[in-house]
C-alpha cells in the first residue's frame, strides 16, 4: 500500500490542511489556503516566500502607536477625495509576497491608483503608501519586507521604529528607496500625497495635537489644493 502524507490524504469525511507556522516556506496560493482554514488567526504574512505568524500585540509598543498612526492617516483620508485607507488589509503583491501591513494609503483605481480590489475583496497590486509599526530596527520590516515592497513598486514606505523613537520614510526613486529627511522644522512631506506632512518628533512622543496641527498646515498648502483638483479630474 502506498502511504501518503496527511496533507494530501482526503476522504469524503476528512481533509487535513496544515496550520500556518512561522518559518514555513510557501507560495501565495498555499499560504492563502492555509490562512483561510484558520479563521481565528488575526495576522499572518508571506514575505519573500516565508510565513510570519504574529504574536498577540501589547498595548505598548504596538497598539497605541498603531492607533496614532491611523489617526494621522485617517484625518488625511477624510479630507482627501479619491484616497482610501486600510487597516491591516491583506495585500497580494506577487507569488512570494502577501503582507498584511499596519496601514495602507492608496489612490482609488477610478482616480488613477495602481492597486485594485479583487473580486474576493483583497488589495491586489501596489498601494501608493504602506506604513508599519516596528519594535526595532532589527525587524524584517526594514529588510525582506522593504525589498519586496521596493521590487513591487510601492512608492512610499514608512516604518516607525518605536524603541528607537525614529521614523524611516522611504521614497521610490529610479527603482531604489531613498530616505526622506525631515526639513529644518522636523517635518517630512510625502512625495506621493501632497499635504501629508508629519512632525516626526510629535508622533514618536505621542503629541497628537501637534501631529494634527502640522497635518492641517499641509492640507492648506497650495500643492495639496492642486492635488485635490487633479485627483478629482
């Protein structure tokens, strides 16, 4: 009798799908098959063909910074027609990469955005901006994930390194990620989303009133008004 491994053993009453485990090496189709079979799993990612299953998240250093990041991006989204914001949305990039970023900011397909929603509701293609909250600079967010995002054409990539109290904001230029540096006032300005201004010091210290005040300055700038007119057609 020929023996088969459990994952390929099927009967009318039994079909075994292996659980996702960190370190598994899978393609995107098999990753999705296993992920869908684990409805209680809240976050797993496929990065360069390797599975990463997230541990439960603490209020610090992740949940509160994540919320503050979403407040900043959410205020921009509310004021800007044609822009959409996702929280922990799965993104189908290529056969080896299906991340679940902390935040994505994208231009709607109807307004010229490069990504789109699939028939089953997932983001496919490269959102214009991806943001991640990372515990430290040693995280995969600054290595394998960054490489996958660059290769797939994500125009801007922001990583908030909570322990180091720094924000690394990368801009895709000529196929390479170049870091955007704060100006003399400590503000970084998006190259893709005019008016999306960030006071880095205020964000990392939790001064959200200042973060939103600087964002409001961006939303009154001439380049933002021109962007809104352009995106509305």
